[in-house]
C-alpha cells in the first residue's frame, strides 16, 4: 500500500494536468480525509433525518452524471474529458462521504471491509470447489 508521500505524488501528477485544481499541501492523508468529512457534514443539506435516503439518491444521481460524461464522449467518438470526469467524480466522493458521515462510519473502516471482502472473494474463486476435489 502506498504511503502518504506516494499518494501525494500520485495526486500531484493528476493535478498538474488540471489548471483549476491546486497542488496539494504536505498534510497527512488522514488529516485530509478528516477535514473533508467535516466539510461534507457541514455542507450536507439533507438534514438530520435518521435515514440516508437523500444522501443515497445524491450519490446515485452523481454516479449517473459520470455515466453521462462517458456516454456523451462515446456518442461523439471523442475521448472522455478528464476535467469533466474529475469534476463529476468529486461529486460522487461527496455523496459517499455524506453517507459515511450520516452513519458515523469512517472511510478507513469501509476500505478495510472492502479489502477483506474482495480478498475473500478472490480466495474463494481460486480455491477448488468440492466437486473439483471429488476428481482428485
């Protein structure tokens, strides 16, 4: 897994291609995530209701915007405009963080859970099934 400096270098490489995105300041990734979660919690206008329906609808709508960027580029035989894709993905990120914040979940826990789930899935896919063991 890349450390914070590696991630900063990766993000700086992405950002140097985009005039409107400022270069990152040298802060820890944990601090950036914490500050962004606080920002999303402050800007979430879906209110204090117990459910996350508004946040989920926002996330799905923004994912649809990503799809729209891809669809329009393909329809016109053009490259996907990276700046538009970046812009829409930032809105998807906001939606994800809104759901995390509403449920008092932490991004690191979601990443750890997903990593375990996918690792288990890969191990299951690569292990022989009981039917295969009968033929040994």
